C-alpha cells in the first residue's frame, strides 16, 4: 500500500494544475485507480524513488454542489484517506475566508499538513506568501504550478513527511 497524498483547497487556486504538474513531473503515471479514471482525480506519482498515490479532492464531484459542503467533504476525504495533506492557496487572491475555513477543518488532524502557496510566478509574489503564516499551518511553500517552480521543494517536503 502506497502513501496517499491529498490536495485540498478552495476552487480556482490551481489544485488540478498542481495535480497534473506532479504526475507529469513525471517519473510516473503508472495507473489511475479503477472507477475514477476518467476524472483523473487519483494517480500514482513518484519522486526520488518514493511512490505515492495523489488525490485531487476538488476534482471529485458531489451531488449537492453547495460550496461549503464541498469544501467540508474535501477536507474529510483528506483527513480520512491521506497520509499527507497539501492545503493549496493562491497568492494572487491573497487570503480568503474559505482558505481560513479549510485550515480550521484541518486543525483537528494529527496528519502532516503542508501549506503550499500557488501562483507565486515571480519574485515579488514569492515575498507575499508570508501572509499565509497566519493560517497556523507552518511555513508556506511557494509554487507556480504553471511555470513549474517550487514543485521540487514541495515534493521534497511531501516525501519527507511519509
Ligand atoms: P482548481 O479549481 O483549484 O483545480 O484550479 P485549476 O487548476 O483549475 O486552476 C484555476 C486557474 O488558475 C486556471 O486558469 C489555471 O491556469 C490558473 N493557475 C493554476 N496554477 C497557476 C499558477 O501557478 N500561476 C498562475 N498564474 N495561474 C495558475
Ligand atoms: Mg480542479
């Protein structure tokens, strides 16, 4: 059984872009899990010889699409199924109420939570990430899922937490 890594976060922060970046980063899409193949919410990934299953919790669709319920469900899946949780936020929109609510939901797990700040595309934005210290989840890791910067550092942190 491989360690499971779940990406959680409010809509539009770049969860699916990060998911694709990590699995293309590649050294492996070995197989998607049966049943969810089409949505590609789950994939196997590998970093420096560490294999893991990656979940994009935001890509899972719900019957009743209330945002609040969706966010809660994402957090619950992550807390229940993951060994390491990545909370993704975006430096472009600064901190939002929803980011804070998700962070709160994650306080009750003893599992490692890594805070990644996406859309840190340039040096100026990389200095803005420190605002997110106030989420109380430790050091924010700047990444740009579009440009690919910071992804290696994030993956190092993830596999260190296994
Ligand atoms: P999700 O709803 O959290 O899965 O977010 P998506 O992955 O669908 O991305 C939402 C939007 O943010 C898309 O237009 C992406 O191209 C954009 N985006 C994702 N990552 C980055 C990034 O690192 N930098 C910038 N500038 N835009 C990004
Ligand atoms: Mg998505």
